[in-house]
């Protein structure tokens, strides 16, 4: 399939791209090459090939959701540079 300069202008307009007149021919050739490659890929026999979204198996690695005790407040705040009661004290960043 050959892409004309009018096709390139139309695609550029849809993409909201500004294309100079000097680029029209170059982009037309590149788009034609891409479409020729896709046509070539379409010739491949893919009968019996399962569609995939990943080339390697994907599985969840979530741990079991088991209820357990929380971290004690003293342990959580033990390394805090400053604290205000049972909370971390941080510098004010919004005036």
C-alpha cells in the first residue's frame, strides 16, 4: 500500500502534528514501509497459535491475607527524629 502526501497530511491533522512540506514525502515513504511490513506479517500462518498478552507466564505473588498484630506505637516512632505525642513531627512545607 502506498501512502500519498494527502494521506500524510490527513494523518498529521488527526494526530495534531505540524508537518512541513519537506517532511511529507519522507513520512509517506516511512508509513508505506510500515504498512508493507504489516502486510508481510499477515501472510504468516498462525493457525493453532494461542493469542498471548505476555510471553512468559504471569501469576500473582500476593501473600495470604492473615490478620496479625500491628506494630506498637513506641516501636514505630523509635527512630523518628522528632515526635509530637503518638505522631511523627515533620516540618511545615505549606505556608
